[in-house]
C-alpha cells in the first residue's frame, strides 16, 4: 500500500534553515507529482508546493516563494523541502502528499512538525 | 486567488442523522473541487474529487454535488467515525491550490 513517511522537523530559530524529507513506498514514485501541505497548530490546511513527476516543473505558494525549494530524488524515492529564512508563521505540521491527476491529494503522510521559535 | 468559504463552521448531529456541509467559491471552479476528512490526530483523507467522484475505498454514504461556485458534501447516515473536520479544496485557478477553513462535525 501507499506509504509516505516524513522526517526532518524540529525546533529552529527564526532566519535559520531546515530540510524536510518524505520517503515514498508502495507505488511508482517516478510517475507521480508530489506536494507539501502544511497545517499550523489548530488551523486549517495550506498548500505549500508541488513538483511534477519528472521534477521539471515546480510551483510554490506566495507565502514561501523564494524561501522554500521542493525537489525529488527518484533513485531513493524521496521528496524534499528545503526551507530557509524561516519565520514564526512557518510553524506547522508539514505533510507530503501524492498528486492525483494534477488536481488532488490522494495519499498523505503523517506529517513532521516544524517549530520556529527563538 | 480563489477563496473557499465553508458553512457551517460547526455542525452538531447524532449518529444516524444526515449531514449536509457546504462550500462556496469566490468565483467559478467548474467541477474542480474536492472534499477531505481529517480525524483528530490524523492526516487528511481524500473523500470526493471532481465535485462528485468518490475516492477509492470511500463508503457510499458520502456523496458530493454542485458545480460553479456552490458545492455540497452529504453524509447520508452518520457513523461514529464520521465525526471529524471536513475541508473542501479547489484547483481550478492554480497555483495556489486553496482549501476552505473547514467544518467541524461533532456529536450532538
């Protein structure tokens, strides 16, 4: 079955960087686009970024554009989110999610928590 | 950016009752709307995509309808495990993909 396992979260000071990982299994990773979606504590869902199946196209939410970079490594079935210049408002549970038809999020990991605090 | 507004914010019902949740878009999204369920402490789960198509493994008591700007998620007879938060999401005009603020379905 589809499995997505995130890691890399933690407590980080404002302005610092962090890299999240998501290891995928149970499906052909190379044929699916992948997303990061985040959820601030007690709040709703916010889409962060998408990378197309072949890694050639990437899109970002305005709130993270220029600070976050999404990437993928097909050889290790791993999705990444490089986050820099972190702000308090980036504090959230970060989920990776598989893309369905370029439109929807059909499988989700359990998330990794990022806390930005001095 | 398309804004999705869900109503009500909280819906209190009993098991066995029918639930009707609404999602309104600030401009037409055609049929490019999905619904997700999020139980406490869990990741979201895709229920409905393209306004009315149930995702794999989703029980038939869940149904979606609507097009343009007004959408509805209906749960025909509530089971105990259905009490959760529900989000709608659009991809008509992207990026960004946007979500509604959620409707909490609680036990009365």
